[in-house]
C-alpha cells in the first residue's frame, strides 16, 4: 500500500524541527518511529501533506536520572530501549507492559513520545504513564511547557499539544515509600491492542498504619482515551478491596462498544483487569 | 520531490533517488531486486518483510526508505556466505521449519536477531521473539525446533544428533 504523496523534511536538530513546526499548517505531522503514523497513512486514514522527520535527533533519545530522583525519558526512546533499561523495569507495571507492546520489530521502532502524541484509545503504555504521574515536556519556537499527563489527553487521537509544539521528554517522578504496581490487560488476539487494560500503582506512606493511602488506576481500551478511574481509586483507598474498587472502573465513562467487545462485555472485562491488577500489585513490591 | 538515499545493503553500498512515500521494502525489492524480503499483510502485523536495520530487526513495510538513509541493512540474501546456507537456514531445512515458505525469510531474520542477542534461548524466549512473525502452515512447532537447533549449531559448530523433531 502506498500513502498519498507528501513533502518530506528531515530535522537535523531540535531547533530546526521547532523552526519547521513554527511554519506548520494543520496538514503537517511529526514522524518519529512511524509505527502508528505510517500504517494509518497507508490506509489513508491520515493524509498529511508534510512530514517532519525527527528520527535522527539523538538528543531526544535515552533515559536520565533527574536531581530529585525522577527520570527524564527522551521522547525518541524506543520500547526496546526502555525494556533493556533497569531504571525503567524497576517499575513493576512497566516490566509487565513493555514486553506485551507490539512485537520485537515494533518495539525496535516505536517510541514513548509517539505513544503519548498519538493518543490511541487502546494503547497500553499511556495508561501506565498516567498512574506513574508522568509529565510531558514540550517545546516550541515560542518556548516550552510541562504538562501533567492527566490533563494531556483530550479524546481519541487528540491531545492539548499545539501544532507548533514537539514532545521532547516524558518525566516520571521518583517512586518513594512502599510502592507496588501492576498492569493487566485482555488483548484483542489479532491486533494485540487492549480490549480492556488496567494499570495500577498503590502505596503506603511510612507509618501509614498498614492501609494503602495512595492509589492510582489507569484504564485503556475502554473510553475515548486512556483515563484515571477516580471513583475506583477512592473506593480502594476506603475499603482496600480490589473487587469493590473494580466495580467503579467505568463510573462516568461511556464504555466503547465494537465488533470485538460490546459495552456490557467490555465493562465486565475491565472490572476483571482492575481487580487482577490490584491483587497483583498488593502481592509485590516495585 | 525525490530524495537521495544511500544504504549499505548486505555489505554493498547502494544509492537511489526515491519519492519520500516509498517504503524500504519497495526499494529493496523493486530497485535492488532483493525479492527474498516478502510483502504479505503490508500492515506491520505479519513480519514477512523483516530485515535488519543497523543491527535491529524491523518490519520494512513500515519504514520509509528516507528513514533508512545512511543505514546498514541486511536482508535474507545477506545471510548465506559463499553459497553455504547460514546455520539458521540449514536448521529450517533440517527440522522442516517451513511448508509454503512465504513467511520463512522474515522468520529467519527474526531468529537471527534473537540469536545475536540471546545465544541460548528457551522455547518461551523463541516464541516471544517470533511473536511478530505469522506462519499459516506449520503451527510454529518445527520453527521453534529449527531455531533451537540453530542455537546449538552456532554454539558448538555442529548440529545436535538427536534426530528427533520437536
């Protein structure tokens, strides 16, 4: 399959990419690994008239420890590079999720920045980043800003990123105290995308008296875009019961319904995944 | 507007002017005549088009030729040295790791990628490594056996003599 023709610009530096984006029109798209963008261009669901290729910007690649113990992950870091990095896989849910994303070849090309920018309603990684309290660092020729991921997604394939902005970095705060996490998903067998996926982080502050006083539950495959299930989080904090929390996984959300899973089935599936993810997180540290 | 692309393919420097929308697999097959790399699904699902780009396995139906500019690419044609089958190719032959053969070039390139990273993989690691390569004939059993056999050959320089398939 061949996409429609487009104008191709290769950026040799972040500044050059930002200059190209500054003159971008709505038909301009940024190309990183291309594993979300190129397939939809081939089927012509996307018809960009210009691509800005940032794939060679090594300054956007790699994982660095920040002064406060958090991590700075360059937007072009691939899933394979994340999977090979112990600073990343120390997070239990990232160790769970990374080997399940795509396959070896896809993980060699797909990037964390691309996953965040694309806002696929069923992608695995964004739900995990949501519960890790990730921040998205973006730059434009006008300057830069840092956006909490919880206010970044706007809907399917839609975010608050402006046309002249480039995601340069994803930041994860340091994991502190008693910290447990897990990711569980029911995949659509052919595509591997989540029909229903749940990422959880729970924790106890020191001297918290044995109760979990921190709970984050992120859900993918179910709503218009990955979301935090606040009602389920509140229920888990008050009862500590995974099943009771799971019953609130879709409160206030219009659950997706399609040929792979209708609304009722998908609602049942996500409750099971939330319960299993919470149970798995309770059982392990990290 | 055409872009000038330079690649090293199977050890040979190649230059070509391409339209930006052309895929790496199209350039390999149509411009360089390397038709061992197959196209099946053309949607990055099946892995028939797997090649190595700068030492990593990629699906060449989902890489633009312009993205590969400057890269070193190895295709199935680049594996056999001096007319001798590569140990992975020999093991696929020996263990009957193919039937129709359409998926085989991609399957072997994925196996080569695995064995370069993990010289002595478990069956589970082998199956995980070929997750992105679909075969509609074999049921995968003999493919896994072939990769296991190739790992032994590449370790010791000779095939195991069990004679048992699977």
